[in-house]
């Protein structure tokens, strides 16, 4: 929108709804860039609409954003080249220099990396029903209209999605408690303390490594602990960060180029998931702090 257009009442009303629309689109698509594109498309559609026919602008925009996002998800699914590693959520990396008043609230946010990852496993209709209803309180009858399904069918989709989400461990504990578990993991890995690693790893821990050739997933505490020295080596010269609100570590090569980003999901006092990005192309797209 141009600077002059922001003086228009409709444009000003749109700006009031922008953060919510961006949040809906990001939860749907897992990409900040795609979310911004969706919001811009919503503005273009609104600018072509007779505003006098819109009685609830927030609801109208949520419906439009939902439909655009749904179309994008379906187009992704239809592309044979769209592999799992293309759909891993984006990482937002920020420095973690110690607790601040709002820090625990950020880490306790239920919509963090762990939820974005599990949302990627949902079908487009399931994802829309769950995101709009459970995260943004959109009524099922409105969700049904977006999906061209009945209210009952929308409820069933959300229920199915909810079961899948609950099956995946979500972060728990304060920010400081999560940090302590991660630090215990890193200390045990650096010492080669296999038993110590098993104490801090959930028995069903999932390690996801994003490599140049694709995503490699390892399941189970024994297997993850056996390979933990690799993570320890990468983190040894690293810097503590928050990755999408979760405890993490960024490390660099001697020439200052990024080597890896690690993100940890801590649930019930143990590490339930570790996501590692070592793909140079993906790392180059991230906004990372300077090397220490």
C-alpha cells in the first residue's frame, strides 16, 4: 500500500487486522515470506471489494486469508517436487543472553517450533480447521464455508488434527528450566557421558537433521545419544540463542560462515526433539547473530 492509501479509512482498518492476518497465514504456511504474500493478496482483494457489503471486516479478512492459505497448501501438496525438507518451518533466531521478564512467556508459547513442525504433517483441510478454530477461535460454521464442507465435517477435521498434535510432545516448563536441560545435554555430550545423555533424553526423542541432500530423522534416545557427539562438536564453539522461542545453539566455521543451528524441544524435564540445520543454503537464508 502507498503512503497516501494509509489515510483511507478502509486501509487503516486493514492495518488494524494486519498482525492477526499475518499470524493466521504463518501458522497455516510455516513461512513468514509466504504469510506476507498472503496478507498483501488479502489487501488486493479487499481493495476490489465493495466495502459496504462487508459487515465484519475481521471475519471477512480471516476467511480470505484462510482460503488463500488453503489454496497454497493444496498447491504444495500437488507438486511432486515438494519434499518434506522443503516444508520444514522457517527458523527465527534471536540472541538468548539470559532471562528477561517476557522470556518465559515466549518460551511457553504453545505455538513454537514443535507445533509448527507437527502442523506440517497435517493435511491442508485438517491444518486449516485446527489453526482457525483452536488457535484463532473461528467458529466451525465459518470454517466449513471456507472448506466447502458442513459444520460437522469441519469439527471432525479439527478433532482429527487435535489428536495428531497432542500425540506430539509440546514444550513445557519455564524458560530457565528448559535451558538447564539443554545445558545438561550439551555437557553430557561433550564428556561422552552416554548414561547422562539418556537421563536428559525422552525415550521417544526425535532428531531431525536438515542436510544439503534432504532431511534425516532419527528416533529413540539410544540412537540419538549415540550420535550426540556430532551435535556437541557443532555446539562447542556455538552461541546460545532462541530458535522460534525454543532454546538453541548457533555455531560457525573458522572463516565465520554458519555451520549449524540447533533447536531443542524440552517437555516434562527431558529433550523431546532436536532439530538441526546444517544445509548451507538454508543457513544462508537465516538472519543469524554475529559469531562470538
